[in-house]
């Protein structure tokens, strides 16, 4: 598989373009404390974002809020090209201070996670992202300032598009039975959940449930349940001084050790470090 990639990385900002000649699926879901703009240049991907699966086609933009669990997967092993841009809460600090009335990141809090663009809008978004790639490669104050302003303009442009669209319902891959299973998991994630037990709950065979869930959500049942539990654990870790062992118990993990392992696999850090980072971020914001 040939991969052509180009990327630029500055403090608080990262942009990357990648072209793949074969289908690629992420091994597991992940999260990060940066905002993400994903632009599909060519091909089709399936994007899992917390409780939904979305088909992303060429010209679509995906908006990922910070600390949202997400994962992408191939469709029919097709090739694809994309640009990903990540930036943290403080990257646009100077512009926020200049324009305190403008919420540059408000579009990430909305329901619209996938934006379908017209050909004209695609051209503008693609041009903006390529300009950021070019300017971010240059390590000069002027190029960095241009990159920040270009990102701010892109965010405002996408916010205007988001206001016109209700992408979530039109783009979501739905299945009534799977929706019911997901709702059940969201209510009972703290309890023991097994494939056999869940199949019995919905009067279907474990084999059928497993295949249907994987086909619709593009995650195994275990991956999905762990994702729901990790999100719940994040909320508990952010809320207060709940013991790690209690967080594990409250979110359905059999042991604290298992919880730590799954949490680190998904987030890249252990629960203690995650809590420490959240505290530091809140301190900086205040």
C-alpha cells in the first residue's frame, strides 16, 4: 500500500494530508483534547462518533469536538485521500481576545457532525486547508499568523454552512434494532453486558446480533460497549475526586486494572493523568 503524506505541526496546531491506495481501518477508537476538522478529498469512509456511524463521501467535512470518541473505517477496501486539522483550546487565543464576542469553536458543540458541501464550498474549504498546510510548513511569525487567521476564517465559514444543514439525521447509518440495542447499552452500561445476554434480551441469535452490529456501526459489540463506558468514565473523572476503583465499578468494568488498560488503549493516557490534565486545563481557562 502506497501512502503519500505531508504534514505540519506547530504548538497547539497540526495539519496532515494523506493519500492511501488501499482501504484502511483504524484498529480502535480514540480521543484527544483537540478539535478536529476532517475533510474527505476522495473516496468514502465510515466514521464512528460516540453513538453514531456516518458515511463520509468526497467533499464532506467531519467535525470532532475535543474528547469525543471517534474512529474511521474503510468501505469496500477503496482508496481515499483526506486532510485532518487539529488545534487545541489555546491556539486561537489572540483572535479570541481581539473578538471576544465571536465563538470560533461553537460549531463543534452542535448536532451537525458531518457537513455535505456544494462543489463551490468544497473548493473553498480545500483551498483554505491547502493554504494552511503551506503556511504551517514555514516557521516564521508571518506564516504562523496567516495560518491562524486562515483557520479562524474556515471555522466561521463552516459555522455558516452548519447553520443551514441538519446533517446528522440525513447522514446517519440507521437500523431500528441496532438503535434499540444502543439505547439499551446507554442505560445499562454499568451492568454486566455480554453478547449472549444482549441477544437474549432482544430475542435474536448472538451470531446475528454480532454481524448486524458490526455491519451497521462498524464496531464490535465489545468495542462499542467499551466506548460508552469510557465516555461515562471521562465524565466521572472530570466531575470530581471519585476513586479510580469506584469509577471502574460505576462504569461497568470488572476490575480497576481492566479499566485502566482499556482507558489507556483508547485515550493514550491512564485515568489519573486524564484527571490531572482536565484540572490543569480548567485552571488555565479560569
